[in-house]
């Protein structure tokens, strides 16, 4: 069973999802794709900084930290 699409910043710690799309066609969207955030790629939320921003994610065998304004641009599909 698949759940509705959500923004990446809505994932909870330890939750995983599949990237559906990157919103926009600007420099930020290009940078996110260059970092490996591409459609159909699995991603999981590792943890947040003490003040809540940035958030660390695991994708493609490595970890990246994204600010909230970046992670809101990534649409994901949680899976049960």
C-alpha cells in the first residue's frame, strides 16, 4: 500500500520514502538533483539539528544535510 505524496521535510526520524519529483527548474532544483536527489531514489530521514534546521538524510549510500527551504522542494512517497 502506498500513501499520499508529502514533502521531504514532513518525514519523521527513521522514516523512508521514494523521491517523486523536485519542484522547480532553478539553481536550487539543479543542485538537489546533482546531489543525487532524483526520481525513484530511496531516501530516509536520519535526524535534525538541535534547533530543527538543517535535517540529515541518507540517500545513495551517503548522508546529506538540507535546510528546510530545500527539503520542501522535494516531493516523496512514503511506503508501508
